[in-house]
C-alpha cells in the first residue's frame, strides 16, 4: 500500500479554574486548555499493525497487531497503554483500523496535574478520527479517550480532562455540566465563557511543585468510592443532586460527610465563578473562591500535600488574589491569580518558601487559554 504523508495533530493539557473532583459526581467544571500540547504524528500503514513511539521514550517503540490489542494489554509498557487504548477503543466500537504508525512528542509536564495523559489520548483520538472514522462526533471522541484511560490504561478518571482537551477554545474557559454532557441529545451541556485576564491586568501563574501524582495509585479511586458511598447513603444518584450542606447531616460517617461537603460546596463555587465570568466582572473577585476551593480540597477532601499548601499560601501572602491546587491532587500544581506586575515577585516568593521548607525548586509559568485538539496543517 502506498503510504500517505505523515500528518500532525495536537491536544492540550488543561488547568481547571475551579471544579475539582466534581466531574465523577455528575457536577460542574470550568477548565481552560493550556498552550502546552502533546503532538501526535500519524500515518495509515495498511499493515494491520499499530506502531507507537514516543520521543520521550526513544528506546521503547511498541508494535501490536490491531486484532491483538485487547489481548496484549497487560504485556505492553504502561505509557503505551494510553495511545494503544485509544486504538483499541475505536476497534471495540466497530471502526475498521487498517494499521497506523504513531509518533508522540509531549510538552505537557507528566504528573503535574495538568492532564498530560488526556492530552496524549486525545491527540491520538483526533488523529484516528480524521484517518479512519470521520463520522465520530466530539462527544463520542471524548468517550473514546475516556474509555481508553479507564479501561485500557487503568486510570479511573472522570470526564474533565478529555472534555477540556477536545472542547476548549482559545480565549475561553469551558463551563461543562457533566451530567448533561453524558446525554447525547443534550447539546447545551457546555458553554464557552470568555476568559481574558490580560484585559484586567491579570495573569494565571502555574506553580508545578515537581512532586508527581499518579491517578493509577489508590487515592483517587478511594475518593471516588467514598463519594459513591455518600450518595448511596443519601439515596441520590450522585452528589450533584445534593444542593445544600445541611442535607449532609444525614451521613453518619464524618469522613464521608466531609468528602461530600467538598463536592457540594465545590459545585456551588463553579456556578458562582462561571456566573461572574459570564457577566464580565473583574476576575479579582474570584480570588477568595479559589482560596476556599483549596481549603476544601485540603481539609474536607484531603487530597492536598504540604508542598501544594505551601505554594498556595506563599502565593497569596505575596499578593496573589487567590491560589489553589489543581487536578486530582496528591502532588502536581497550584494556580495563582496575580496582577501582571506581581507575577515575578509571587513566583520568587514561592521559590524562597520552597527552599526554606526543603522542597525542590518549583517550575513556574504563565498560561493563557489555548485551543482544543486539532490537526495542524
Ligand atoms: C483528575 C481526573 C479528572 C478529575 C480531576 C479532579 O485530573 O482525571 O477526571 O476528576 O482529577 O478534578
């Protein structure tokens, strides 16, 4: 078979402005896509085989027959389960994949809570759609990437990261009602809300603590199970259905009650922040809500770490309007909302506090909302 040209697709990492651990509770999230992307170079090879390489793992290319993807799952290297899982999921859904060569190059820091794995799976997913299954709509593409991560890679994620990677647009935050977005007939489940900090003399600073988190570790799955148990005790389909914290008094176990309180209060924080941004108010007013979100993840949901707490506290002490950990927790990054002229001082303050606390030097960078996954012509 004559090979076509190698083409390139990209998909971004994300930071969530607010709405952590709400997605698998059918709740609300508000991410932006990062300008940092995973690149996927792909070409149909017609050989019935999938070849996957990664520039970050130059000595570990993987070759698997399309028909053997499911059976080989436990034998392939862990990193390759993300791209191979996407191919496997297309096959499982009845799409004919004639064989493909995939080369990956990731610029989203791994384990930083910035969703490098969804960037990877979504970059492969958009490539496969364009090459083999153009009828697949965005909603299904998100499900494919999500199933690949959950079922093939074994990372029990919600829908936040894949939705952000596919649906985000430059200059906007994505408001997503996760319950509504699982209904294929409901196209009002997401909304692009302008997020232009520059207009207000503000910047969003990311502080990567360098302490990597792993979703395939048990902490994330344990939190999910606790949320399910709390919802079951309250007799509701999901914690999304609980509107006030008073209703949580009926949960007997104090730990489950705190977990549920995080989800209920976080959902209401997302709605408040989304409403403020929609109305074009000064984003400085969301600062205290970011701080409250961090406290809730630290105290009620207990997924923060000493380094994340130090980063958030030092940023606020140095003048940030608000700061909070992002992503699943147990490591990763903090975001801080800062006046442009204070950005360097806030980053320095965090760096000094890290040095004094004996933590490794954090990586800091400013982000603006980037585009979702697409082919690069
Ligand atoms: C990880 C998961 C997401 C979401 C966040 C927490 O990033 O992949 O689905 O649950 O944690 O908000």
